[in-house]
């Protein structure tokens, strides 16, 4: 089974000119956790995904790779 990127968090952070560290501080999460989300090593749960979208002022759908 091919490992596909499931979220666009890294791309959206770059578009918004924000860093992993900034997001980690906003969410009260460990920067390593946010880094894993950005590299698609792990995925944020739905609650975290909604909070990320709120912090970045985007729709949740913009964070998901829907193909």
C-alpha cells in the first residue's frame, strides 16, 4: 500500500507564512508532534484538525488532501 500524504498542513503553514513552532505554541502542543503532522508521519485527530484550521483561519477542507 502506497504511503500518501493525507494532510496539507506543511503547505498551508508556508502559505500563511507561519512555522511549526508558532502552531505548536498556539495549540499548546509539543513542536515534535506538529512536525510529525507536517511530515505526515502521524495525523492530527479531528479535534486538533479543527483547532489548527481555526488558528490558521482556513476551512478544515483546505488542510485535507482530497483526491
